[in-house]
C-alpha cells in the first residue's frame, strides 16, 4: 500500500486529536460564545476532509468502516457552502464523531 495514504491517515489523526483537545473541558455554550474556537474547529474538520479526499480510492475501499464519503462531503460543504455551515453539525462532529474516527484511523496505522 502506498505510504502516502498512511501519511494522510496520520494527518487526519493529528488534526482530529487537536480538535478534541481544543474542546477539552468546554461545553456547547463555550463553543457558541467563542468565534475563534468555532472557526478553528471548522478549519480542522475541513483539513481532515482534505486529507481523506487525498487518500486513494483503493485504500478507502479496504476500510469501509470509515465514512470516507461523509468526511469528504463535509469538507466540500465547508469549502463551497461556507455561509451555510451548521454549527450544530460542527459541534456534534467534534464531540461525538472525531473520537471514534481517531480510534478507527489508529487501528489502520497499527496494522
């Protein structure tokens, strides 16, 4: 398997961990009142999506447990429809989706 795929997976893990660390000890009200936090998390999600987009389709097919299409789709939403990014989705992604994604991606790296 090309090493580039693992570089992108590693980048996704690093960014997801960074996003998770940004909200450690915070709640939704903290998120809502902090524009820099909201912008930072949105950018990190966008960059995670870009890394996912750059993995090879053959690589993604090996790991169907990861919602590659959803991750890339969220990146596209942020980039192309930035005026309509739903902050409820951003918060949910960081608090609920990224921890599981980190675990699944780490399993790939550990193979």
